[in-house]
């Protein structure tokens, strides 16, 4: 499962677009809590995973957020987008 998680993290960093925890977790077939555990400690490359209500990474300081986090207002909210683009 960690390999698929890495694929999603790499993709999100490549497209530099925020993605909700729910969408990523559903695409991987795990719970949002399990995804958060797999991702580990807050750091810029995983700050793209955000809350669906606020569009913000949860419990991140400004220094832990990716510098390009707000380059677009788009947020991936559907697991279908990830499944389609990554062939999961």
C-alpha cells in the first residue's frame, strides 16, 4: 500500500494541486486516518493534502506548507480524478 501512497504523493507534488484527504484515501482504498498515519509528520511535500471544509492542511505551520500551496484555487475532491489519472 505504501507504494500506491507514494504514487499519489508524487502526482500531487507534480501537478501542485491540493487534494482532500477523503479523495486520496478513497482512491487508495483506505480510511483518511490510515492515510494520515502513512504520510507521517507534517512537511511541505504532503501539505497538499487538505481538509475538505477549509481547503487547508490540518495542523501545519506556515513553514511546513509547500511554498506553492496556494498557486491555484483548484482542489481535487473526487477519488475518480486520482483513479483516472494514476490508473489506480
